[in-house]
């Protein structure tokens, strides 16, 4: 028998764990944007070495499954002397991975900005740094907004894997509840719908923001 | 770890980098006493030793370690990790101490510092109530689940060879194996006696233990890093003996396993 | 190191074989199912078929693959769906892939120029011929890059099957790590290995893409 009671009883616990899911995806996305902007600048740079390095970074973080990246971060970083608490390790790894994808999003958006703007900005004596921060990035964020929101949704889903570094977010909590109540179907479905609800809200908020920005 | 505190430390990950203290002569006990807390990791899906109830960590390990932390005069901090991440995490100093019950084996003792035994861990089979096994030998030709990478797995494999063939399926956690036993994917699950007794005690209509245990007598203990953790292990052993002698151990055993048993107060032969 | 390779080499190889197998079966299964879903949605009744498919796609795309696997593998038996880890993993991968593939195919169909369909109708081609000889080939060409791209993403999702105990490469590596107490090197090698594997697959995919779309590029 399908037991709705189990879901109702354990929903508050699951919602509590959802804070970590949100925290990791939002902070991971923020870190990904900052690092992604740097990577994107490197990828568009005139220097071959910088372009190569950015290309290598993107190819690595997009080529290796996130589950393996998380374990590498967990096992390997302390060996080279970097030991971070679990939550920081999770955010850091998710953010490093997001940066690879977001740098591509930003690059696409910057390519969509008319070249004349950059030329004009440089012509009136703006420094390359100012050009990036004041002209290119704000527009790239706006043009890339749908893709960035999409990336955030991907991160909410990807955060289900941080269980392996010791974060009790929605998925880990649902495993725990399922194993003590033996109500696998109910609890995992509840977890699935919780993710779905979060992602639908993010998608709706993204569309709202998009409309605001275009008006 | 509260959300607010961790939020600050997690901000962009990078800001929270801390370098690990190195140095071969580090003395973990005084470090822990200086910090006033000990971070212990376990997989909180291992009833009755470690489990989560309504999001809170409970179990035999928790109760026992709360007592030990009191003896040491430090605050315990508990971390939940999948079993496959626990020993590697200990090696790279992700936390101070492994609170998961680790079966004592000679290979592991070469690599890690074991505390005194905290419980018996001899391997037995559990089947669905009403199943056709009456003795462990009946496992011949059956499909049996076991947690991967555990000492129980090694014993099950050896036993399978001895009685002439057991189909073994590996699982990430014992819970998954029990679930598959319940759904009929498995005929039996091999595991340590205290876990199986607890399972059968809490859900007698679904599970029953096949008596007697088939494995050679083994024990569960906790684990610290070798060298650096030696002082910590000595202090914990001292507390364990005290807790056994004043009867607190027996009370906890009654509470979680249903019966009190004597434990060795010296390191058993491995 | 050599001794470890000798002892675990065969397991790691079969693990990699399973990684390849689950990937190929999951991709093919996802493509076939995704294609049927799209055909049903495009040519079937909107209310009875269109909406359930829409809900299915939203569900799969809005939830983590790991949770979908848990629902299928641990929750399935409650409704009588009792699968072993490997079939459950392949089915899970197919169900997951189908939701994405069907959306890619939809975009491909939408991109078929209306003029071509109208022209085919004008010269009196039957509806079935229009679908199979005009819409499908044209659709495939425009959808191919996205299809290849998603197939590459699926290679990475196969490691998640280790969490429901499918003994693929990740699972085998973890077993080896817990038995040998060697943790750092194996996981690092696995990461580099996957990097190379995905690079090779992407190169191959891009070549495939060029082969099927080169005449479009020449035109433009």
C-alpha cells in the first residue's frame, strides 16, 4: 500500500535538508559565474597560453563525471595540503564544475554583443578591465540569463551527488528516512517531487526576471 | 554544524581553505583537547549502531561515544558519510575519528589504530521469515547479499568456497541488501550478528536470523589514524574500560541489542 | 602497483565493459523510446497523449538522475517492478535519455521548413511518404548535433549506476580502493581515464556529425 502518511510525516525533515541542496546549488552557481567570467576572459584572450589553459580546464571539468570530481576533491586535495570542511568542499567542487559550463555560456553571450561596442569603449579610452566589468559582462549576463537559470537547475540536480562528501541534503536525507521507515517508493518519490518543485520555482523566477530585464 | 556558521565558511569555498597540520610527532589527543571538540564520522545507516531518526543521529555508537566524550572532556561532533568515503576520509584527515563499527582484521590493523572491541561482529545470515534455511550450510547455491568492501564480504566469500558455491551480490549499504531481501531479489543477507539480531527484533514478521553465526568470531571496534592517533586511542580505551566496569556499557547493550555481553578488555588476536 | 593491476585488472576491464554496455543500451533505448514519444506526441491526440508526455518530460528533466534510479530500483518492487541492478540501470538510463531525446527530436521536427512539406503535398505525395522521406531525414540532420551532444552527456551519467550497485568501472574502482586501502591514485586515474574517454567519444561524435551534415555546410 502506498502510504501518504509516511510522506507527510517526513516532509519537514526533507524540507530541512533542502536548505543544503539550495545552499550548494546557489553558492556553486555564484562561484561558477565568477570563475566562469575569468575563464571566459582567458578563452577570448589574445594570448595562446591563456586560451589553451582555459580550453583544457573546460574540457576536463566537462569530460569527467561530477561524482568522480567530488571524490577527487575529497581524497586528493588534503594530500596536497588543502583540507576544507565538507560543505566548503561540496560548494567548491560544484562551483569549479559549473564554471566550465558557465564560461561557455558567457562566451556565447559575449560573441552576441555587437563588436562595435567594445571598439567604441576602447576608443573613448576605457581600460580593458572596465570594458569587461562595465560593458561586456552585464550584457552577457542578461543575454545568457536563460542559460544561466538552466545551469542553476542542473546544479540543483547535480547537488544530489554531494552525499559522497558527507552533506546531508535532500537525497542523503531521503536515503536515511527510507532506510529507517522501509518506505522506499514513497520517500524517493517525495524527494523527486521536492526537486521538481524547486526547479519549477527557479524556472518561473528566471522567466520573471527575464521579462523584467527586457522591458 | 549550524547552517549559519557553515554558510559563512562555505562562501565561495575558496575562502575557507585551511592548511592541514603536518608533522610526524603530532599528538592528536592534546590537539583535540585544545580544540575542545572531536569530529567523528560514521555512516548513519547502520542500525542499531548508527541511524537517523527524524533527522537526528541516534544509536549504540552515539550513546557510547557521548559517554566517552564526557570522560575525555570534549564535545563530540558527528558527521554522516557513505561507508566507501569513511576510511579514505580518515587517511586524509577529513575528521578525527571513525565512529562506524569497523570489523577488526589483521590487514586493517596494519593500516589503522583500532580501539578495544565495542561489540561482537561474528557473521551470520538473515532470511525472510518463513524462508527455507535452517542452518548456515543451507546457503549453498543461494543468492546472498553483502555490503561491498567489508570484512563480512571476505568471510562470506571464504564460506561460499567451503560449502560449495554461494551467489554473492554486493551492496553499498546493508539497508539496500535488506530491501532486496524483502523484495525477493535475494535469498539471504550476510551481516554481523548484532545488526541482524536488531533487524529481526524490530521486524520479526519480515526477517529472521539463521542460527548459529557461520563466521569465525570477530569484533567491531573504532578506528583512528596510526601514529598521530595513538594517544587518542589510548584515552578512548581507558574510558571504554571504565564504562564497562561501572555498568554503563551493559545498560547500553541492553538498550540497543536486547542483551548484555562481556567484551575483551585487551586487544584480541587477529 | 603492478601487483594491483594484476589482481584487479580483469575486474576493472569488465567494469569498463559494463560502462560501455550500459551506455550503448541506455542511449539506444532512450533514442528509440524518445522517438516513439515524439511521434505519438506529434501525430497522436493532444489531450490523451500530449499532456502525459509533457508531464513525463518535465518530471525527468526536473529531478536528479540518482533519485530517479532510487525510485525505480528501490521503489519499483512495491508496484511489482522487480529488476536486478543492471537491467534497472539500463532502463533508468533509457527513461532518462528518452525525455531529453524526445525534446531534441521535437525541435528537429519544428525546424523542418514548412515550404518543403507544402511542396511535397502540392506534388501529391502521400502523408506517410512525407513523414518518412522528407520530414525524418531533414529533421535528423538538424537534430544530430544535439543528439550526439546528449549521448556524450549520458556517458558521464553511467557512473551514477554504481550507486545502485551496477558493477561498472566506478563500482569496481571503489571495491579495489576499499580492499587495497589505496584511495588517491585510483580515483585520480579514473578521472583522467574518463577525461580521455569522453574526449575520444566527442571527437568521434563530431566526425559523425560532419559526415551527415557536410552537404548543408557546403551550401551555406
